[in-house]
C-alpha cells in the first residue's frame, strides 16, 4: 500500500522550506504527480521526491527545469542559494521561513533585496530594480574569480555618486556572465528578467557624474551589456524591446567611438529583422554594420557578410546569397582570434558554418541543392560544445528539417528526436519555433512511422 507523503515543516530549515515550496507548486498549483512532473521537466522522479523530502541538494539546472515546468516565475531558482548555499556551502544567515507561495512570485527577503520595485520592459509584472542580485542560483554561478560585485548579493543597491573604474568593470563582467547564460540556456525566462533589470541599472549609470577620462569606457561598457540584453530579449520574442536595446547599444558604441561594438549591434539588428520577416531592413542593418569595414576584424566582417547572406536568402536572391556566403567565407579564412574583441569568441568555425548554413537552408527549401547547407549544418552541430547549447540545438533542428524536406524522413526523424531533447533544456522561443517548423515538415510524411512518431512528440512537447 503506498505510503502517504512525508509531512514537511517549512519553518524547520531552509532545505525543508525548499522542499515544501516545490511540493506546493507541484500538487496544489499544477496538480501533478511526481511522475508527471518528472516527464514534463525531464528530471528523474526520484530526484524530485528526494528534493521534496529534503534529502537531495537541488542543482541550478534542475531548479531552472522545475521552475519552467511548473511556471513558478523563478521561485525555486530564487530560493536555491538560501536552501543549499553557494558553491562554497555558505547559506544566507538571514533566512526567514515563510509558508509556501499562493501562486504569486514572492522572493525570500534578505539583505540583497532592494526596496524599490519597477516594471521590467515588456512586462506587466513588478520586479526589483536589482532583482538579478536576488537570484541566489545566478549569484552562485557568478561566484568565480573576476565575476565582480555586480552579480554578488553584497552589491549595494544605490547608484554611486561618481563613476569609478570598478563600476565599469562590473558592467563588463555582468555582460560576460549573462552572455554565457544566454548561449547555454537561452534568453527567455529568468535570463531575460535578469538581463533587463541589469540594463535598467546600466542606463541609470549614464546619468551619474563621470570623469572625462572614463566617459568613453562607460559608454562602451553599457553598449556591450546592451548587446547581450538585446540578444536575450530577441530570443524571448520581446522584439520591440530588443530592437530598442540594440539601437541604444549602437548609439552608446558610437558615443564611445567603439566600432567593434557598433558592428555587433548592427549584426544583431540585422539578424532580428530577418527573423521577424523584414529581410530588406535586415540587409540595410548589415550594410550599416560594414561601414568602415577597414576598422573591423576579419571575424567581424565574416559575421556581417553572413547577415547579408541570410537577408538575401529570405528575399529569394540566389546569386546574391551565394556571393555573400563567399564574402563571408573569404573573410573568415583570414580570421585571427587574437585580434578579436572578447565578445567575438563565440564566432568560431561552428558558428560560421551554422550561420551560413542557415542562409543556404533557405535556398534549399526553394529547390536548390541542399548538400552545401547540410554539410555546413553538420559541421556546426559537431563543433558547438555545451557552452553554446542553443546554437547547437538550432542547427540540429535546421538539419532535421532540411533532411525531412529534401531527404530521408527516417534519418530526419532520428536527428529531430535529438534536437527535441536539446530544445527541452532551453528557454528559447527561437528554438521552439524551429521545432514547430520541423513538425510541419514531418506532417508531410504521414505514411512514415518514424516521421509520425516525431510529429507526435513535437505536438506534445511544443503545443501549436
């Protein structure tokens, strides 16, 4: 006879508070069994059970998956550091146990929370101006050398009276850290909220007294953060916010006379425009980014020529697409990573093949030879490591769709199942939309059992 669930005392310890909070959201809010939540979150049933009874240290990745599956708004990630401590095992001594949430997001109160609340861009939900400091799981990830005070719970919440070099360094470190989260987990959910609140703080810093010698550095740091924040908003489909943030980043880069950041801002503006069905505007942004190309590195020129190729491909301009891909290949052949700014480290051979492969994919769907696109997408999938999980998942999904549309549906289904498993671990609206496209291609093979099986999984995992 099944045993009744262990009774938990949320006030007994931070660990039991966390377990009670998880059980409340699972049973009282979502109405799910352990097995149902395990299937939805792709987390072992036994792991969930042990977390609930306070017998297992919940990891950040697990908390993110559970928050997403239960639609908690980030309650579990917020409580992670309080319950289990940071990487050094330190807990918040100011922990104050509360009853499980009634459904609203109610972060635990601690010294790192500011009293002022604002509304984040693109959201009607109130969030703390510095809510990125109130995410213990993120703070734990950031507890590495060089992470800086900006992502530390000890960071003061008041604006400085005058900009110091340390303030600028914190912006740079925050951009680096958030970019890592965006690439690895996708830009939606808690990453978007964290990035957006960080951007509000950065914008406020531009109104603080700043010595002339630091002014250009400050604007460059804000531009760099803006590129990262815009990228997360783009991935979360907050398109108006993303476009405004990219434009703001480009303006800050120009104020700082930072041609490299200006190029990166226009590259993202181009990619976003192409994505939302405005390839002509995307081409214009790419051309703007190439202004004074002599001041850019070979890698940056390759990045912008790839943006041109993707715009031309969406417009159905075959020869111009192939020419732009050739320009991108020529530039990339002369790349020297040591010459690139730090934020261009992502644009390696895998990224170049993935981006050009996406352009050739659009041509293949119009009836052109799919071999070149497939070859490049395969190279991208093999080359992307876990640090760039989203890029790998998107390229794998495109490869599956290309194979389903032009090749063997059995092989396509195999690739597609791998892509679905990867996308299930991401918070990326772009990746989800690509999966939907794969489902549409699979639907054209109703007599193929493997294609039908993939379509059923797509329909279950990614509702229309």
